[in-house]
């Protein structure tokens, strides 16, 4: 009886083993097929082998060369500034006493890119804008005090200089040759962590984010998915050859930390701004003399466009370059100097490469017909002269650097004119107690909008009878002087 049960158990075991062997050979061993969105099929076994392989596969990108070429030329920019006390607040004064009304020191940090062996460094304007002291720390731990050569709020670029030689530097690339999906590296100092390298692809080009506070802003950002965080501003965006294609500047995030989108200023804009600041001390900004808008689907139908692309002229400025060239309202600009432009930001990027007096071709569509005409670009004053510091917008008067008031400050202080004090050195304004952040509304009874108007109102700094303005805490001030 026992032998009968023993043989039965042995038979069942052999049968189970046979079934398992059959299943393994027919089902498990055979690679499963994964259906892709384009209805093609791949063997998952082969896909897994590629994903988990530790060897470099043909076609994969090696980032080590670009990182090695860049990391030593990206610096840590550290700033110090003093924040003036805010307007009187009885509640805060009750809890904090005199401490509330004391000026306090604020520290900031960002990144910068060495572009020449003799110490010229590019960073973002917003990194150093309010700084009273700027320190640069190199990747070899040496530190230097940096001088501001010039800055341009319209593009968020600033140029620094340190006294050093034989420095490693990054060479310029060409951001216009970047293609969507191309690999790029971002090198900077997030969260005060020096020499950090992240990788991503070019997600989009010509992005306009509306983050710059300037009526003449140029926004045509390169969008990538390379991780950026606080402190990356002013760092390098390089291609796989280690060439500079952009200056990292911003992220789009609901939390303030990296959330998948980062943005860099194209090197085509950066290079021209830097060259102007080095040579002239002021950006030589060329303008067409038009106001432009995005092209909509309705515009495409109304103006007989084959594509919803370009920049529509909403108005033409009198005595400007566009009027002289014959451009009219509702003309759709589709090319500038032979380069196709799909949006106003792309048009601004192309125009930003030129200086007043330069000639270019504009291609536009009017009544369904494509026309190309030559145009001579002018500066903000309506001529082709070289703009010196203070001639238009910014400059030094009575020892202070003055800057035309941006739209955000005009809205904040509810004024329609004025100049902002951005730096105070020895001179009359420092003796009067004017500080950085003050806004001058009028000089000698005359409203002012530019540094040149301040200079004119004071008869080239020879006469000062009165001055009115607003302190950085919003308090109005007024001084009158006897002859």
C-alpha cells in the first residue's frame, strides 16, 4: 500500500517538472514584445541589455571632455550689499526696537564665466545689480575682488574684471547652430556648491518669459532640461565640444527649486553685449523703430499668411529706421538679414546682434506678397552715432551712476519719469546723502528721465539749486540750495 502511494507521488513530481520545463521553454524563455506608440515592436530582453550595459554604446555622448574644458573657467561670484531700513512700522519697532531701523548686510551668490586669460568674466546683471562688494572665487580656491566693467539690464548681462593673468577660459560657440534635442551642459555653483555640472538637451529656443525689468528688454532664451538651482545664475551653458553657447539665467518653478525647465541667454546676444561694454562702456543698441506683436491665427487668415509665424508691426515710430525704409503697420516681418524669425523674441535676438549705423535686409509680408528691403538701423536717440556712457539711459553725474527708471519701478512708485541711483562714489550726491536705490524725479525744477537730462539740467554739473525724489523705502525727499 505504501509502495503504491510512493510511486504516485513520484509520478506527480515528474509530471510537474515536465510542465514547468515546457512552460519555461515556450513562454518565459521567449522574449516578450512591447508595443510602441508607432506600432513598431522591440524585444524587451534586448532593450534591457542596452539599458543596463556598463560599456559605452556607439552613438552615446561622452560629456567628460566638455566638462573638463569648462569647469575650471566657471567661477563663484559672491556679493555683499546693505539694505536700508524700511518705512516706519510701529508694530515692528515695538517688537524689535532700534534693531528694526538699522541697515543690515545682505549676502548673495551666483556664478560667472571667464572669457579671457586676463580676467574678464561674464555673469548675470541680477547677480551683481545691488552689490557694494563683489568677490570672485576661482575653481583653484583663489579669491579676487571684482570690478564692474559694465552691465546691461536689457539683456541681464554684466561684465566683471579681476586682476589676474594666465586664467583658463571658455571659448565662444554659436547658439544659432543649436538644434532641438542637442545635448548641452550647465556648469555653475548651485546652493554654494562649487563646480557643479549637469546635463540636458535643448528643449526650445526663442523663449520669452517676461522676467526682465526693462522697456528695451531682449528675451530669447534657450530652454533646456539641464538642472539649475539658486546660484547657477551667470554660469555657463556649453555644447559637447566645451564651447560657450549661453549664460544660464533662470528657471521656471512653482517652488523656487528646479522643476524641469531652465533657461539661458544665447551667446549671440552675450558676445555682442560684452564687446560693447569692453569697447564703449555702454551697449550700442540698434533698433528698427517699430512696436511688434505675436502673429495669431486670425492674423494669418487676415493677412494671407501660409504659416502662423513672424512678428506683426503694431505701430511704426516717427523718424525711425522702419519709417525711412517704408515699413507700415500690420507688415509681418519673417526674416532679418536673411535669418528666419518666427516670433518677436527671435526678431529681437537678431536685431540685438547689430549696432546703430549697421545695414541689414528685412523680409516682410504685405497683402500676401513677400518683399525684401534694406534698412539702416539707428540708436534710441534716432541717429547712428556711437552712444557714450550717460548719453542715453545711464551714466555718471556728480559721482553717482544713474539709470533710466524701468517700468516696474515706475509702477511701484507710481511715477511716469525719473532716474535711479545704482552706484554712489565720491561727489556731490554722496555729500547730500543720496544712496543706491534712490530715485531722482527732478533737478533744478526739471523732470528727468535719463542721466543726460540730469547733466543738462545741471548745466553739465556746474549748477545744483534743487533736487526732488524718492528714497528706496518710498519716502519722498526734497532739497533746496541757496546761491
